[in-house]
C-alpha cells in the first residue's frame, strides 16, 4: 500500500493518462476548470454592458440591468483577487458575518463587501477617466467597469488555481440547495409563520429594487440633453457676454456657436439662423413673427460627450429696431419654418439694424 501511494503523485505530475482531477489542475492551465462564479460574473458584465451601451434597453429595465454592474460585480471581482481562499469550514456559515482575514472570505462576506467595493471602483473609475482627459460618459464608464470586472475576475481565477486543493474559494451551490430544501421542502422544523416571513422579506426586497429602478429611470430624459450657447470673442477667449446690440445691414458680425452633446450617443444637428421682425403680446408674453429673413442653415455633427464650436457670420438684411436674431438647434433635420416650440435649443439676441 505504501509503495502504491508513493507512485501515484509522480504519474499525475508527468501528465500521463491520469484521472480527471489530475487533468483538471495539471497541464490544462489555470482556465481548464474555470470557476462557475467567474463565468457568470464576466458573462453578466459583458451582456449588461452591451445592452446598455448599445441602447437595446431603456427606462426602468435599463436601470435594473445596470444596477448589478455598478453596485456588485466590480466589487465581487476585486474581492476574488484580494481574497482567493475560502475561510475555515467552521467559519464559512451563511448565518455568520466575519471581517475579512488572511484565512479567506466566505460567500456571505463577499456579497456584503462587494457593494462598498463596487462603489469605490466606480468612483476611482470616474476619477481615472477625468485624469487621462476623457469625459465620463455612459459608454466610457460602462466600458471601464466591464474591463475591471473581466481583468479582476481573470486575475482572481489565476490566484485560486494556484492555491492547494480544498483551500480556494468556490461557490457553495450544493450547500445552498440543501438549505433551500431544508427551508422549503418538508417541515424542517419551520412553522407557516416563518415561511410567510421569508416570503414577505423576498417581496420587500423585490419592491425595493423595483422602486430604485423606477426612481433612477424617471430622470433619465433630464440627464440626456443638448446644450447650446452663443458666445463672443473676449480679450481672454470666448465669453457669454458683450453681445452686439447695433448691426449694420449688409455687414458681417462674428459670433460663436457652441453645441454640447450629452445624449449618450453621437448626434447630428441642423442649425438655422434667422432674423425676425416681431410683435409682442401683453397677455401671454409671446411674440408674433411679422417678417423673417433666413440668414444661414447648416449641419453640425457632435460626438457623444463632446462640444462643437462653429463661427457664425451674421449679415442682416432687415432694417428696424428690436429685431430678434434667433439660432434654432435641432437634433436631426430642421423644418422649413423653425420655431421655439419645435427646436431643441433656441438662442436669440435683440438687435437694432441700421
């Protein structure tokens, strides 16, 4: 018996036709037996990232899908690198929360610490994007989080593979199944009141997550917007002031138009510049256009999270006092007769033309 026991390890290490366990941790490499949680975490992050960035889903469903990517998956992946081992068997109980130690980290502690760790990853990701000169747009933040999850999960899988058998952390799926069978299958010493409380807690958690999704999705339209401004050249650069009040017919006056895209995707804008003779109304404060001269019309492409600047050479051809110089900005094609009611952005100046 002793001779047989001593001969087995060299045979397994030589990579000869051994049993399945030797092949799993032998020549196949660290990813020959990929942990289930690594595949689920990375696959979930990539899927959610593709759905969110691609605009496949929107509203509350988009938030529900994005919440795990923001508040759980990055932290879970990071903890797999920092704590690749499982705690001792007597400490790894789902009913006991323990501070992380060098001995390892159980699934309860991992799930609990994954939330604050994820929030820290999000903060550092946004700060890092700003440090390298990138705007923290939806695409940039989601792409960074997916990359963090993928890299950290791979590093954690390598660290687990290098630990001795039985020491590396693994998802206790079998124990979860046994606990569920104990709770819900048969009597198990649990009363109807206990089971009812379990259902109530589960429903409360579901409602809380749903409320969070609806609350975050409600201002979605307000967070996606286009911002436009008219500027003039000042001594130290463009400023929002010192606008011309008196123009001369047939002479060009230079202004600067800026359009910032905060829509979460690239956009094309139609810009129409007009000079209107208007008549005001005392009751509603609105104005009636009596005469209009279209001065220019052009298209402006702006990338997501970027700002485009376009010089405007305004050459008026109407004469009069209190004329309204308007710049209408449309996302997409502008109508033949633009108005403040239909434009995404309406910028205007009051000028006198001689």
